[in-house]
């Protein structure tokens, strides 16, 4: 350990006792200093004794009116008075600063693009001034720089942190553009979809643990099997999947809630009524034990907006 480290270690051990020492030196009475620190007089006496033992020096002598600093105590008091006073003033300034409006949200690309981004104006209107930072990733829980205040992520129920709140359940339907549906009127059932040459638009699953449902699983849950390899296009972002679907390039899987706005405007349509609900959901989690009021407000706003 370096000399600087040793000095900091020693200061850390003595810091509370040094503050007590300064207060006693200023007030001249153990009882008055103890009252200011909201501790008992015996506790205050013990702090001074601990400091004298640590330093190997006598700092006070008792008098009929209280206590007085020894020459060693006066020397220490003079050395510490200005820096500790400045530290105390900076600390008070810090406490008096208004709470930061910055909120950093870590979220996946799909949620950010299709749900959060269109609602940012409404969030700002209802919550007032905010310094929002949106950090997107395929795995929001692994974001560490900048450290997020809030994480929004997709996960299976048995993989969810205990302090996360459910935003909505995974509900998935087949979707396509109105133009694609009009150009392929013969595809009016899942069986005809898998038997046809219609291209299926896929979202890449980078690992076996990827929580979202894929085409094979979605069809299997509805009792349908792909009997032959279909023409498919694979994308590594859901935004590209939906862009391809909107331009009539094929049929995609559509996550309800994320795509409700596009479905409501008929920019996308459901060629079949089938919907699969899974044990996966979108969750929200505050990443700090003592979040600011603004962080809590943003989380509560999102939970309310989605329920």
C-alpha cells in the first residue's frame, strides 16, 4: 500500500472523531457538541478518547467551564479548520442542489422504435422538463456505460429479476402490408401460408436463450408445421423486419402493443386471426436502490401507460 493510501486509510478511521474534535474545539463543551451531533455525552467523550489514542497525543484538558485545547489540540484545530469548513460548505451546497432531471433508459431496439419514441412528446408534456437519455441494445440488461437508471427488457417469467415490474405479456400475430394481402388473396389460412411460396420475414435469434418467439415455434403452438423450407429473409433488427413487411416483402410476426399504432392506422394488417400468448413479457426495472424522484416518475408513467 502506498503512503498516500495509508494516509487516506488513517483519515477514514479518524474522520468521524475528527469532526467531533472540531465541534468540541469550537464549542468548548462536550455536552454542547454531543447535542449538535445528536449523540450522548459519554459517546462524545469516547470519540475524543479514541482520537487521542489513535494520534498518541492529548488534545483537551478539562476546566471548570468545560474543556480547552492543549497546544497539540490547538495545532490540529488550526490545520483542519479551513479545509473541513470548506468541505462542510461544499456538502451543504450539494444537498441544496435541485435534484437532477436526467433519466437514462436502457431499452431494446423494438420497444424504443415502436412504442417509446412515438410517446416521448406525451411523456415530456405530462412530466415536464426532463433530460432523457435513451440507450438502445439487443440486450438492455447488459448496458453498463452509461449506467442506466431504468432498464426495459424482454424476458421469460422465470428469468425476471425480483424487483422488475411487468409492462405487458408477449402476444404475437402474423402481419403483413395491405398490399401484400391484396396481392395474395389465396393465402387465407395458416396451412395455405406454409404450403405457399410466400416469404416469411424472420428476426435473427443470436442465442438459444433469446426470449422472443420465432416462426417455427409460433406455428407449432397453433398446430401447424413447416413441411418444406420456405423462402425467408432474416434481419438482425426488428425495425428492419417491420420495414420489410410494410413494403410488401412478406409476412412477419407482429408483437401486439409494439405495433398497435401501425395496426390501428392499417399500415399493417393481420391476415389471420390467430394470436399466440407466451410466458415471455416486457419488464421494467429501476437500477438504483435509491432512485431520484424523476426516475420513479418515469417508471410509473410507463407502467400506467401500458396498463
